[in-house]
């Protein structure tokens, strides 16, 4: 579908990856690093971020940020510009997955899910998109879910947040395409991560390999021809 990512296509770019202490975000960060990209890693687990950064080949900064706090997000954006420079690639990967029946879900839990899964990507896109537009090159990758296209029992809030992220991504694609800023929404099915293991009554061994997903994301954004896979649904293909 796309050319292989090479140092010449992404080398020297700078990226911010949220959720880098998780399985998908960490693998995306590693794949970017292998292409010569300097990465800012954010996530909830400071030790995991430091361990990830220590294993990368290129300079990386780490930041533990409360994605529900707009002031903290704005401070993160300022710090990234100061320490790393202007961001060329933004990967919104952080997410929470509340698994509860609707009637047991509190308004506070709703607010947390929408803040992390949708509001934080909106704020970070708003912060970094203008610089990409001015430089006429940029990549925004929003990691959604199969839940962006479906509704599942006991995950109404999560599905709502991912539907919203898909809508945001579709709008960004059309708003910025003439500035050569490409917005992608990549929606995987179940992935073999700590979050993915919350899914019951399925065999985790059949889930998508996060390393494979990391490679796919980077191959997608490295392609710089006239085509664009603006909206991608990823599913597992488990052959017995």
C-alpha cells in the first residue's frame, strides 16, 4: 500500500506520542525512532517512559502529563517546543477503556473518558497543527478503535469517545489537506496490550501484535505520494 519508511522520508522529523508508556504508543515510538525521528514520549507511567527513552537511538524527551488538565497540556506544548523544537508528527494514542453497563457509569467516569480520548487530542491538534500548516508538512495520527464504527455492550462511553475522535479526524483531514498536513484515523480491533486484555470472552493470543501495528502506522505516515489512507480499519487475521 505504501513505500517502506526510510531515513530519507522521516529522518530529522520531530514527533509527540501520547500514551507512549502503553503497548501501542511504545511500539509507534520505537518505529519512529528507527526512522531517525526525535520523539517526545508522554504517558502515565514515568518509569516505563524512561526505560523506553533509554532504549531509543535518537534524542527523546519524556513527560508525565495529566491529559485531563488543559493547562498541563498547554505547558507540555510549550516545553516540547523549547526542548525538542516544532513538532512534525503528532500521534494521539493515549486512551482509557471503562467497561461498565450504562446505568453503572458515573458522570465523572464519562468526563474522564471523553477528556482523555477526545478532548486531549483536540487540544494537542489545535496546538501543533498551525505550525505544520505554516511549514506545509505535517502528520497527525489519531488512534481510534473498532469502537469508532460500532457499538458494544458495556462500553457506551468508550464507543462515544472513539466515534468523536473519528469525526474530529475526518474534519481535520479536509481542513488541512491543502496545506500538505495529513490527518489519519487508524482504528484497530483488539490489540495484545494491557488495555486489550480487559476484553472478555476472547483469546488474547489472536489479537493484533502491537509491534506490527507500530510498523504499519509509521509506514502509513512515511508515504509521501499523492495517495493517502486517511481512514484505516485494522483487524486481526488469525489463521488456525
